[in-house]
C-alpha cells in the first residue's frame, strides 16, 4: 500500500519530499480494523502543488488522489502537507 500511495502522489503532485509511515499496528485493537491490514497511514509531503492552497484544500487534493484507496483499504490518514517555502 505504501508503494501505491507514493506512486499516486508522485504522479499527481510531483512532490519533492514524501514520507509514508504505516501506523496500522497502533490501531490493531479497533473492532472494525482487521489485524495486519494496511489501514492507517501518516503522510508527510512537500510539493509546489500545495503552494497557495489552504490546509483544507491540500487535504482535499490528497483525498481526491487516494479516493479509491480511501473507499477500500485505507481507513485513516494523518497528513502534513507543505509547500517548499514553508517550515515543518
């Protein structure tokens, strides 16, 4: 799943930096979360595509890119999305 996320974000945004962490194990006790699945991810990305966009617009953009996965395997995303001129 990490590779799919990376490929889709890179194709759509051409990000300069992308960090993806599978944090599904932290949510293994949730009743609706099958054990060992790729369901929860933390994504940090820096891209010129985020320049001039609000935080909400950036999140919506990523949700649109990963729409298929969010309607299937992925249950939750934690996003940190920056333009190149912004500090972490």
